[in-house]
C-alpha cells in the first residue's frame, strides 16, 4: 500500500505514513470505537517505544518491520464508511439529466386542460 521507495522518502515521513496507515488498518478491523481506542493506544505506545532511536540502521529496520507487520494485518474486506467513495451510499442517487427543467405551474399546463 505504501508505494514510494524507502530511499526516496525521509524516515520521519515514512514513520508518520506508517502510523496513519496502521490506524486506518486497525479501524478496518475494529468498527466499534471503544475497541479502536484501545488498539490506537497500543499502536501509539509501540511507536513511542521506537521514538528514541537515533541510528539510521535501527530506524530503517524498525520501519521495515512495521511495514511488514502492517501488510500482514491488512483486512481482506476493509470497512468503508458508507458515504465515502466505495461505500454503499456513495453516489447512490443518479445525476439529474441536463435537459430536466423546473415546472413552476405544475398542473396548470395548457395541454393538461
């Protein structure tokens, strides 16, 4: 899911993206917000544990491990908010045809008599 190569993006940006993607993946598994909040705290503590790393090799290894773990946790049928793109309510109503016009004297048209 993370498309850019590891060398093209700084480690801080990769860590932020990994954190955001992890939270989105967790949300796919935990639709109930109370469960999600517990998992969010667990994920946050895991990231906080690695926040003090300074060696680039260790940072790279932690990011690779995190990306691999995220990939293994991917939901086969992720939860999509119904009104968002791909959701069951997204664009449910068809577009109004361009030739449709408002009739302000409905029922009093000349041909209706």
